[in-house]
C-alpha cells in the first residue's frame, strides 16, 4: 500500500468517525457524556484537518472548483424552502 492510499484511507476513516460522533452527540441526554463526545469530536476534527493539509501539500487531494455565486444562491434557496 502506498502513502497516497494510506492518507486517503485515513481521511475516509476519520470522516466516518466524525459522522458517528455527530449521531452520538445528538442522541445522548447525559450532559457529561455529551461534553466528552464533543471534545472527542473536536480532537477528531483537528486530526482530519492535519491529514487533509498533508494530502493537499503532497498533491494527493485536489479540492473541487469553488462554487459560483449562482450555485451558492441556488443551494441556499433550495435549503431554505424545506
């Protein structure tokens, strides 16, 4: 397995963890547990950002083109209707 694949796999794993933390945070009633999960999620987000920056620096990840103003306005319109 090469470095690019390992970085990509790491990002996929971290993104999955972030999704699960979000689900757990919204489903718990215990304030202490909720706070602990938020702290863990924040640490996970920090790790994700660090790995993402490494991937960008090494050319392993090229972000999509920025959305146009019209595209942003369209999405905002669609989401505000729901």
